[in-house]
């Protein structure tokens, strides 16, 4: 028995899952986007109470490490680290895109003969996304990177594979990725539910992060927008 709190805040949806090993005990997810700071600790408190558990019953805390929203990642990681510090529990990190690829593999059904690659996409700026390519065994055939989506995106793979893309960065690619071997998985969002298998595996293997020094995987440096100052022309 290992009670693990899984926190996913890398995208606009805040998602929290409480698990026993890899079995889900409770799930909370937002319908309102980018409300992580308002709901993350509320969700955790509600789930523990609903399951008749206290914070001390946790065996570990797992957090989605990115890439993704700078603010969302900061909220998730700071929440996870705070709990780990306060309770003396180990910290586990799970790659956001790989967890998304697992979720995509559970939802996508391919009736065709070509092998499938999964391309989870997280919105960055304009036509840029954070993405990677995973095969059906969730092995990365193209590592995580920031991509400017154009007609040549994944050109090395598209002729011999079905490429399924999904996530909050995928919709803006609908018109650009128009090769007949592309498939858009609609209505897919990142979820802490897709973290649980990875966090349970890492817990069993004792693969923990150094809580003091762990930082999210931003992939790109944060660039703040220019502040708006009223009255200046």
C-alpha cells in the first residue's frame, strides 16, 4: 500500500488524483481554466477527507514536471514541495508530455495497419507548441522540444505512421497538419489520472527528487510581457 498524491498543473486544467499504488481513490479537476492557485489546496483537502485520510497518511507526492505553463508549473511544484517539506515525504516527478501520451493511447483506437505515434501538444506562443513523439510502448522517438508548427512538422515520420496529436496546443494545428496520416484527438486534456502509473512505478523503484533543489522543466526561459501603464502614450 502506497498512498500517492498526484498534482497536474502544467496546462490550463488543474487536476489532482489520490491513488493507492496505481489505483485511483479520488479525482478532482477544474472546469474553469487557469484557476490552479484557487483550487489546488482545496482539492487536496477535500480528497483526503473524502477518503478518510490525513496528510500524514500520504507516502509520497508526485508532480507533473513540465513542460507547460510557467505559472501553472510553479504553483504545482511549490504546492508539492511544501507538502513534502512539511510532512517529510518524498517527491516524485512525472514528465507532462509522456503522461499525456499515455492518456492518448488509452483513448485513441487505430483501425489502420500503419503504426501509431502520439504527439501530445501543449500551447506555447502563436504557432509554437511543446511536443514530443512517443510510440505505442511510450518510448520517445523524438524527444521533448518546442516546435513551430508548419507543414513540415513531423515530416520524417508522417509517411510511414499514423500520428495522433492532442492537447491544448493541438487545436491551432488542425489546418496546418493536414496530411491524411494525421489524426486529431478532440476533447483531450492533461490529467493527473495519467500520472498515476508512472508515479507508482517510481515509488516502488525509489526514484525520488531532491526536494530542496528540484525545479520544473520549463524547456524555455520565461519571458514576461511589458506592463501596461495607464496614462502613458
